[in-house]
C-alpha cells in the first residue's frame, strides 16, 4: 500500500519516523550498555593466555587463585598518574612546542594549597580588561 501524497501521508511518515528514532536510539543505548560486559569477557580471556598453565576443567575461580594480584601503583607527586620526573619531561616538551626553542627547567616544586599566585594573576588580568 503506497503512502499517499497528502496531509494523511505526511502525518503517517512523521509518526513512523518518530517511532523509528526511538527504536534506533534505544538500540544504540542497549549496545552501549553491553560494552562493559563485552570488555569484562575479553579481559578475562586475555588473563588466561599469559603463559600460565591452567589445568583442563578448572573453574574461573581457580584462575584467580593462580594469577598474582596486581601491583598497586604508588607514585608520589602532584599528578595522580605520573611521577614528578615524567611530569617535568612532559612540561618541558610542551614548553618547547609553545616557545619553539629549547627549554631548561632548573627547579620544580609543587605549589602549596594556599599558594594563590596563579589565581591572583588570572584575576588581575581579567579585572584589568576594560570595555571601551
């Protein structure tokens, strides 16, 4: 049955498009909800193939007993994922890219919680701008 080229046909197409958009968005939401489950399945399979011999017929709980616990990463510094040396190297590379010439960092110290120099400089720059 073809859709007629009048107001009824236009309304029918609008209703169909409206419903299909909900179906498609719902399908995308379902797919995104399944990603963590798929990720857990693949991580579990990767852990079994790192050179550890697991007896045939063993349960996944036995695999957890065989594998050593992950080592906690303890890095002291101001960045949670980088050591201070890695952070200095990263900042040096960034300064080199911005300035276009070699940069040498001579001292490095994290700012104290009450050291508001950066915030004060930013406020003074913003407040000194006057509209003309």
